[in-house]
C-alpha cells in the first residue's frame, strides 16, 4: 500500500507526501513497479523538478550510462530536469547510503590488507581472503580445500578468464554489488556460471535484456554500464558472512545463538582461522581480518603487543590468552552484527537478528 502511495505521489508531484513516506515510513526509493519503473522515473516523466532533486539527494539511483540513468534522462519532461540528472548521475545510492560494514568490505578488497591468497589473472594481481570467498561461494569453498589448498599464489591464465570480469566477480562476492562495462558482461556471466553463482548470473542476464530492449525502443540513448545492486543481495552477504561468526563460538557456547530464527549456513573450513582467543577455558576461533580491520584496538594490538603475548601453534595459529577479559564480552564481540550503532564495541560479522540478541544480552 505504501509503495503504491509512493509511486502515485511521485506522479502527482506531492513532495510533502513523498517526504513523509521516505522519512517516516522508510519506503525504498528504488522500488520497481510491474513496468520496471522507479519513483524517480515518474517524477522525471511528469516534470516535477523539486521532487527529482529530493529523490536524488536521498538515494534514488541514477548512474551515468546505466539502464536507470539513461531511462530517466530520456523520459525527462524538461531540460531543467535533464540538467539535474546530469549533475547527480555520478552519484550512486551506495555512496549516499553506504552501509559501514559493506564499506569496510569494499575497502578491504581494494587494499588487500590482511589477505592470505593472491590471484594472478593474466599478470594482474588480486589479493583476497579465503574465509570471505569460502563463505560467499561454494565453488571457492570446495576448491580451497582441494586443488588450491596449499597454494597462496594462484595463477589463472585461461583465455576465457578476463581480469576485468574477475575483478567484478570479486566485487560482488565482497560487497553484493557489481558494476561492469557492457562489453565485459558476457565474461562476467561466464565466470558466474563457472563459480555456480546462479543468482548473479540471472541478474546479469536480466540486466542485459533490459538494456537491449531499452536501446531498441529509445534511439539515441547509450547504456555502457551494467549495475547489479539489490537489498536482497546485501542481506545474503550478511547471512553468508554470519557463518564465520557462528563458527567462531566454542561448541559448548554456541547454543546461545542457535534457533529456528537463524538460517542454515554452510561450513567454512577451520583451516582458514588465523587467531584464537582463549578466555576462561574457552577457545574462540576467529579471523584476524575482521578484528584488525574493524577495530583500532586490535589493529594496533597485533603488530606490537602480540609479539610478546602469543604462542604459535604448529599450523601458524596465534593464541591469545586473556586473564581479565570477561567471557560475556568476547561472546558478544564475536557475534556483533553490521548495522546498529554500538559505541565502543566494534561490529564484526553478523546479522541484525543476532545483534539485537547481543544488545539485549548486555542490557
């Protein structure tokens, strides 16, 4: 009902009603109706320039040379609206409303910090994290335990694997978002099929169909970029990485978060664990990338204090023994999720449901 109200208000140009629906009812500005149209498209089509500016500022999607961007430009009733779109079209909804956890993952992919494996695709290096790829993709989970189990540098020279497409694939696995030049989409679809990422393959194929249909019916438009970005994919990202938090808990304590509310998750090999917190007789098998990458305390703790406080197990696992740390705190620290503000305790892996449990537990 609220979605229908939002579309109708955008066609009418009712700015106050749209503000109410967006700010009070938290309606998604990038909803689509049965004609694959968005609220922004109707505001542009009906000539409501003030409403167009409001929608753009609050996260409506309109990237340059994408299906949505070109469609809004083509359908704009006035030159003034076209100029507004051109001024905003380099801004994406992710830049405006960027989730802190997904931003952490994006920067992690770009920097390669704390990586444990490097792919070299036709000479181009891609530092990655096995625990993340394994949690996100069954294909990588399997091959990291078999063919690539003891390889830290993996060279891919197959002529069908293109560096740009591989970069886009990694972008999706880390951030649940993919943007690619239209000319590279076929390579991305091929990789998605190889890695058994059926949802991604479907989204890419549908995106190409929309672009082809739009280009045929709207002469003069030029779509050069394909974007895959949906809230459902972001939720899937949180679920997939949630398995790392669940597995970090000692078996004797894991019942604390087990329940019908949590989805069934695949198992990520424990060999990817690279730090163990030993607290009051309990071992928390964790991944350094999430602690050091998200917490200034652990970031500074590792290179200095760690040198004199850890003992190395044969497989290279660092074990830290905490005498004064409360077990409840590390239990919460190991499963804090990704969205709600949580002051001094850094959010690491998990989903919003578990996070609410954590907050209630602390209270």
